[in-house]
C-alpha cells in the first residue's frame, strides 16, 4: 500500500500570504493519485489552506504526518508547499499559526517520526524557502546530513536560498515537478522515480537560480508514477531478437520502407519498432542521419550505449 500527503499553505497569521501553494497541490494531486493509464497510484490525502480559509495549524500538520507514517503502508510520500524558515541549521515548515519563535514544524521533528515509523520507504518533497536545510546536522556544519535507511528528500532550493513563485500563481519548482511527473522524467518504459525527477529538475534551473537538492539513503528506486511506455514492452523485448549481440549491425534495405514496392509487411513492422527505438535514442542509423535513408541506401543500424543497457535488461529477463 502506498500513501501520500499533499499540503499547500497560502494562509498565514503572521507571515506574508502566498499565492501558489494551494494551486501547486491542486495541480499535483491528479498526477500522484493516478498513473497515466488512469490506474490507481498513491492513496492521497490533500490539505489546503487558501488565503481566505481557516489555515492549517502546527498540531494539525503533526497529526497528519503521524497518520501518513502509521503502520499499514510500505511507501509514503510527503509533499509540502508553503513558507520555510531557517532554524539553526534545520528548516521549519511554516504553518498558518506560525510565529517567529515557533514558525511551524521543524524537519527534525518529521525526521524523528520517519525514524520510528514502520514505513520502509519515505519520499519527502519540499517546495519552500531554505528547504535544503532538511536533514542537516547543525553541530556538524550546514552541509552535513544524516538520513535513515529508506528516506529520500527532494527540495526546491539549498538551505541558504529562497524558493520563488511564478507570476501565474505557482511555485516555480512545483511547476517543473508537475512536468516531470507528467512524463518529462519518465524512462523508456514509463517509470518515473526520484532519480529521474531530480535529473529533470536540476536541468530546469539555471546557474543563477535556486538549486534543487537531492538526498537519499536507498537501495532501490520506487516508482513515484508510471507513464505510458515510450516503447511498448513487447517491442522492447525484440531487442535481443533483432540484435543477437550488443554490437550487431542490423542490415537494412528498401524492403523495410513502407513506400517501397513490392510490400514486405514483416520488414515494415521491424522498421516501425526501430523507429520507436530511434525516438528513445536506443539505436543509431549507420552512416545516415535518418532510418529512412539507412533503409533506402541499404546500410543498417546499431545499438547506442543506452540501447546496449536495455539489451542487457532484456537478455536478463528484467523487461
């Protein structure tokens, strides 16, 4: 069983109001609750505090976190969008009733709950200022971190940076996070995991902008979401059939091209699969820029390093 808690707080008693946090949660909920084929994904609970609403208080957030990390689930995801406040090397997730003295829930309080939880894998995604301070140990210095086994923390900024909202009322980080979940970070088979998410997010910000951070103590990559595969698995499994060895050159000729006469349906079906491979950078045509010319000029195609990686997965019966 997989759970997710999505919290967006725009309403604050003593801190400036925000504009994008509730919008972020609203946009991310359908992507986390359902995979691209509409199958169920994470069992999500959503907590929103719009500017005109009653707010989310510190005790309420702690109770929701306790419920998220309660027994009965083997995977939990916590997403937070709101104010973040630096707290002596730690970061506090500000709640609506937060004050300068007690802004909200310190990440160390969340970490303590994660350590004592029976949930084996936990992913925390923080879109708030100074969020990179999560998991750091002040006594060892701001750049030192400790994570219990099974924890991944993905943050919108370093511990000394703010996290920006867009003019359209969204968090900049969460806007990119949405794009990553919606297929931007999916691998060839459609899997979206935290490693792919961070790679996508890190490329989305420039050298002068906020820098996402990624901290993990994991020995496996769980799917955060599953998108439709770029190459259907039956087609991908033909890698070892069409390329008997990783260095094999698959010869092509005009019979593979649908416009050539007479028609050769079997070869045309192979070329259709090869075109999917090409779109995912699994193969390169030999001596030509496009597969069409490789076929018409009777050259061939070869596996790229990425193609050889998936060839090995197919050979090992892992696809």
